C-alpha cells in the first residue's frame, strides 16, 4: 500500500467539529500566557501586530495570514494595545479515530492566504453558520472548516503533514496493519494474526484497532473485501465466482454477505453499475 492509500484509509475516519466561531478586535482578549487548550484554534489575521509563542518557539503573524494552533500545545499570545489584531477565528476539534489531527508536539502552522478576500468571506460565513443550529448549517460549517484547514496547510507548504502523522508510533503501527490487510484480502485472516503484527494480545488489539478506525478488525476486513468486490463487479469482466475467490470467500457465503451489506445480489449490483 503506497503512502496515498494509507492516508486515504486514515482520512476515512477524520472527524472535525467547530465549537466556536467569531470575529474579534479586542485587545485584552488576545493576551494569554502559557495556556494549554484542549481544542485547536484557527485564525485569520486581518490587521494589527503581535506575536505567538507555541511550545517555546516565537512567531510574528502578519495581516493576511492563516494559522493553526494545535490543541495541547503551550501557547502564549500577545498583541499591541495601540494596534491590536483584528482576527477571525474558530475553535475546533479534529481527530482521526481518537488521534488528534494536529499533535501537540507540533509547531504553529502558518501561511500567507493566497486570496485574503476569499478567506475572509469563508470565515464570515462560518460565523453565520455557527449561530444556526440546523442540520444543513452544521454540514456546511464542517465543509468551511475543512476548506480553510486545507488552504492553510497547502499555502504553508506543509505537504508532508500526513506523512509525519503516519510515522508517529501508533499511526505507523496501524498503517502497517492496514497494508497487511490490503495485500491479503484473498485469503483467510484472523485477529490473532493481525494482533501479532503490533505485538498485542488479541483482547487488547481489538479495542486498540476500533479506537482508531471506528470498527473492529474483522469488520474492517469484510468492509475492504466488499469494497474490492464492488470495484471488480463494476469495472472488470471477472465472473462472480472469480471475484468471490479474490476476496477470500466461498461463492455462497460471498453472495449472501454481499446482499446483506448492499441490499442487492452481486449480479444485480453489476447490472446497476454498467
């Protein structure tokens, strides 16, 4: 499994929530010393001057810049009383399973907004959406946050962001398990076999896997088998028995399980996608 596929597997479990959104020009509200918040902060600096210290490293954000302050990091922020920051900001949670997307050991993520007017417009809409409790507004609020996070990381040149995430201890272990599963969908897989890859007893491995992926290891294996089966049914001329073999299942069991999970038989699914 290449890096992009590993990233895709993990990002399927990405969950973001905006917990506050506002525009502020107040001087006292910005000044904080050695705070360690449990939430992430995303800012767009509209004007003013000041500084940010994240885990002992000092930055001087300028107007027109986006920045992400990771939850769990030690933060000191200061702004000039004569020229305070005007800042659009939101507090948000972001996790892959239960991993924080922005680890507290990391620095400030900061970049020049390519289109400050567009960023200002998105933040203005976020603030409006935050005041609305409707279902559609919540969806649009998440979309706006993801858009701004992507803009910040892209403009800041943080192209190795997910690579770094994958190479931390737990993420690297789990990526190895996901790769192992992907390469062996055609044969029987047991929890004990997967647990051995990360040197855990199966009783510990099952909740460990579910904590980060949102489902049990064997449920994940079956999900990946059905994903592969759907692709083969839609895009190849392999017989249904061949596809059952490719996903490591007896034909009768495959047909029964496929219909249970999709609501239609393999042949009906193939017909509907051609």
